[in-house]
């Protein structure tokens, strides 16, 4: 591999999408991929939705209002996705990369810390609470699933969004947890600006080379319901 350079990380721009079709497409890609299938990074901006992890407690969903609540198969508790948030789903073959789940989490977190540093924002980890924080406020949420040694789900980086829906939940299961976003911290105001920094850092964290690729066809997955009982 050294002679031909790093392997590719195919970067797929999905645009703004409802949550459920992208989730189902991630599952399908993971279940169908073989050992030679390339690693991909899906970038998406979701319509408003609360997602509750597979072991998530419904009592952390306080006042969802009109925002759908979707029980999903990632780790973690409840979080919010919505316009102005950069969601990145690394679909990686961990066996091929020679890493485990703990290393996967650490590398994603470090890539985010390095991204924030580009705008002189100091991101930090908190023991036992995956994600990245700035002065105790969460700016990046992280929830993952590994199946057949392949990862899906991923990270959600708050860029420039309406943060008020977070008041309807205990973010990530923590009562009173503050959330923040790049715009309020002196960072960029667009997802494109944030992605231009985050993507190469994520790729480098796994020894891969980011390359643009066609987005997956989501049309077969739009028949699935968007919401489900919490």
C-alpha cells in the first residue's frame, strides 16, 4: 500500500435529507459490503429529528413537540439533528484498518478537536461522555454502531443552527447539559466551510485519502416510516 499511497475514503454528499432513509441506507451498505468494498464518509444535513439510541431511556425525551422521535440501533442516549448541523457517517471496515471500537472513537474525537483548532476553538473530551465539548458545552455528539467489523452512524457537529430543540431533551442523557455551535464560538457559518476542514482530518485520522464519490441512491428507503415509538 505504501507504494501506491493511502487507500481511498469515498466522500458522498447527500445534501439535506430526512433521517430514516439515510439510516436504512447505512444499514444496507454495511450489510452488503464485502472485504474489498471501499470505506465511505457520508455527509448530510438532516431534517429535524430526535434519535434515541438502542439502550436509550425514553424519559430523556422531555418535550419533543412536533419533532419525530426515532429509536435507532446506535449507542448512546437521545440527541437532536436538524438544519445547520453537519452530520458525518464514517462507514469503515475496522478489521481492514486494524483498529477497534475504542480507537475508532478516539480518532473521530481527535479529528474534531483538530478541526476546531483551525478556528482557535479549544475542544475537549469529558471522561465517560463521548463527543467534544467547549467550556463544558457540547459541540459534537457521537454515536456509533459496529456490525461485522464495519462501522456506521457517526458524529453530529453543530455549525450554525437553531439550538432551541435541545431544550426538549436531556442531551445525550445528561440533564441540563449545555450545547453550543461553531458560529457562536467564532467558527464558520456554513456546513461547507466546516466540512472542508473536518473531512480531510477524518480521512487522515484513519490513514485514508478523501476522494469525492457519488451519493448513494436513497429512493428505495423512502418507504420506511420516519418516526417510531420511543
